[in-house]
């Protein structure tokens, strides 16, 4: 049997990491984790509450710890938070311990997909969410690219199409599929 490797999804807010990660896990019969949900489970508070109480710095420390622990697994799918790649330690752990899938998504789509969601305090409270997303993209795109083994455009493709595309690409990588 092929070795069970991890699949890690990275990319910006609204790229579809949680949605697509969950579907990949279901199709491949792997366990699914989401670093944002894990932080919420452990703290008993939602993401915006953690930001409010502990600041972004406190949230990032929790995120790094969750990624450190979850990447110790074997054979999971992990949807990471959009800013997790800001940590060099997390980038190292993600690229060493699984196949990294980058969901590349234009700002326009990110805006449309994140409109009614309170889980993203960085844009929920911004006067100009577009500008925030542009600044984050400038800073983070090179970091997503740096660790990506597979890059998938999620522009106009349905979540189902993106899931199948990723599974096809995973199958051509040694040890998966
Ligand atoms: N390919 C797609 N086509 C259309 N809608 C999508 C697609 N992928 C995700 N969505 C929708 O976009 C919204 C945001 O997706 P999701 O929460 O999975 O993003 P995310 O990458 O996990 O964001 P975050 O980094 O903030 O956790 C959801 O409502 C989801 O249903
Ligand atoms: O891009 C980001 O910095 C974030 C993305 C979300 O997944 C959450 O982790 C949080 O809202 C911060
Ligand atoms: Mg998510």
C-alpha cells in the first residue's frame, strides 16, 4: 500500500481551503483538520474573539502551535489559516511533512466569497477590504509559492472541479493516490 502522506492546503482568505480540504478528505478517506477550527475548539472562542482578546500576535502563536502539532500526523488533510505561512517554522513544517497545495485566487473572488463571514477579522473590520487583501497578497503570495508542490487556480471553477483537479495531480505525485 502506498505510504499515507499528508495534504496541506494553503492560500488566502476565501480561496476555498476549508471547503475543498473537507471534500478531498472525504473522497480520499482521510481525516480532515482545519487550523482555524482547531484554534476555536481549543480556546472555546471564535477567531474574531481571539483576535480581540489576544491580538493578531496571540492568534499567530496559537496558529503556529496548532500547525506544529497537526503536522505530526500521518495521512490527514489540513486546511491552514490564510496567514499561517507568515511563520517560517510553519512553512518548514508544512513543506517537510506533506504535499502542499496552493489555492491561487484573485482578489475579486476572495471578496465575493468572504462577504458575509465574521471569521476573518482582518477584513471584516477594515474600511477597505480590497486594499487589505491586496496588501496581504503582495506579502504572502511569494510565501505560498515558496512551499507549494501543487498550485491550482480556483477562479471560476466550482469547488467540485477544483477537488477533482487536485486529486488528479496528487495521484501523479509519488506515494499518493
Ligand atoms: N471553487 C469555489 N467556487 C465557488 N465558491 C467557493 C469555491 N471554493 C470555496 N467557495 C466558497 O467560498 C467561501 C469561502 O471558502 P472557504 O471558507 O473554504 O475559504 P478558506 O480558504 O478556508 O478561507 P480562510 O482562509 O478565511 O479560512 C465558502 O462560502 C465556500 O463555499
Ligand atoms: O489571512 C489571514 O490572516 C486569516 C485567515 C483566516 O483563515 C483566519 O486564520 C484569520 O481570519 C486570519
Ligand atoms: Mg478556512
